[in-house]
C-alpha cells in the first residue's frame, strides 16, 4: 500500500466519522430537546440549554472538520425531523411561538458554533504559521 493510499483512507475515515457524528449528534440533541419539552422544563431554560449544547457540538464538528460546510448541514439535517415535529406543539397560551423559538435557538447555536469553530481553526493555523516563520 502506498503512502498516498494510506493517507486517502485516513482522510476518508475521518470524514465519515465526522459525518456520522454530525447526523447522530443532531438527532440526539434534538431528542434531548424533545425530552426537555415533555419533562416540563421552562421554555427559557430549554432555549439556553439547546443553545449551549448545539453550539458546543457544532463548534467541535467545525473545528474538527477545518470549517467544512457539510458537517454543519448534516447537523441541521439530523435535528430537522424532531425539530419539525416539536414546532407542531403549542405552549400554554395556545401559540406555536415558543416551540418555534426553541427550534430557532437550535439553529442559532449551530450557526454560532460553526462560525466559532471555523474562526478558532483559522486562528490556530495562523498562529502556527507565525511561529514557523519566526
């Protein structure tokens, strides 16, 4: 096996692991959010927790994949089935507004984590290049 084939296999394996983590993580975090809805936790707490968890996962995926867009899209796709279902519920006043805001906090967390991870990765690369040139 040549060195290039081995490198290609490692890259393919890493990408596959990132993609599966994005799909599975998105589904599991949306499942957690759905469980928080059923447990009766207040809407504000649900939004904050979802924002933190989705930001952390999206940051990790973005940093690990060097800012690639596909893992971020797979994260959204993984969370979409339960997010769409959750938006069908009503809050105590009979409105769909709070479930929609919770799902939007998921999306905002994903976007924030994606751009934060992309920025952190670029800053790390720039710092390592600066150290190498010194």
